[in-house]
C-alpha cells in the first residue's frame, strides 16, 4: 500500500517560516491535503488539493506538491500554530485514503 | 455550518463490540453529495481511516479492519454508525466521524469537517 513519510518534528522561531514535508512515491501526481491538530482537539483541514485553502484559514498557510515531495509552508509562524500536522492522499490503487505519520511543530 | 457529533459508550470490554453513532447537522446525508467516514487515533499516535458509507448504503472499509467493521446509515435520522467487533486493547482510540469531500475529477478525497471525537477505551 501507499506510504507517506513525514518528519516526526519541526521546530521554528516565532515570525519565521516553517516547512513540513510529506514524501511519497510520485506524490506529485496525487492531490495532497493537510490537517492541523491541536492537543485534545479534532483535526482541522488547512490545505486541500495541494495548495487550496478552506475559508477561514489564514493566507500564512500554503502548500506545494511536486515529484516525490509535498510541502506545507507556514509563514510568519505564531505560537498558536504549535500543533500536529498530517498529510493525506487518496490511494486510487487501493481505493482508500492514506495519512502520513504526522509532524509535531514546535514554536520556540 | 456543518457539524458532526459522535456518541456512544466510552468503555467496552475485550471481545465485545464497539458501537458509535455520528449525528450530522447542517447537511443532509441523503443529498448524495458526500461520503461519510470513520477515522480513529490511538492515544499519542497517528490517524487511521476505518471506512466510509454513502447514503445508498454502499461502503468501503480499510482492509486491515474489514473483517470486524460494519458501517451503516440511517437517513431518516441523518446519522451513520460504526460497529467494530471482537475488540482488544489495541482498539482503544479516539474515534472521529468526518464528511468526505470529493473533487470534481473524483480522484481526490479529503475530510472536512470532523466531529470532536469520542474516546473509547477497551478494558475489562
């Protein structure tokens, strides 16, 4: 089955840019979606279909996808962005969704 | 504003059946515009998709759980439900229900929104 690989943790200082990667075989051919999960809360969609943002999500959140790597970029990081982030794709060969293992973003 | 709410027992004994219901408000399951999924998250771990259902009753399950999972729908109540049989401690998790959003091309699916989650502990 299709595997998505994320770094377990990323650290960034406030005001800087955080980049969280999601690796998968030819992931650039798939649509990648990103979720933010704060402790004790349900996941919230922050980017869908590689780079689109749902209404209400700040422009600081952006996404890209090419080759074997998709990236969630958070600009001007704030303390409130500290959370777990998960990438997700639909694996058409198995006809079910796949999640990455998640990345904990720490704001220093 | 679409909202999903999970409900059901928070404690289940080993070998018994876990049962949860998701109540949807702000959208109609019978509109046929979406699929409806269950997703779980063991404590301190990542997300695992369990399966989805369409308003017609058509289902698709995670192969790793398929032999133990049943998802059903009650369109009259705008609810869908999960049953997981023969549970063990490994099934202890927060269980989420979510609405599937399908791209126009039909080959991309994401989840929005999610319910708040229901913690189910398997213990005697």
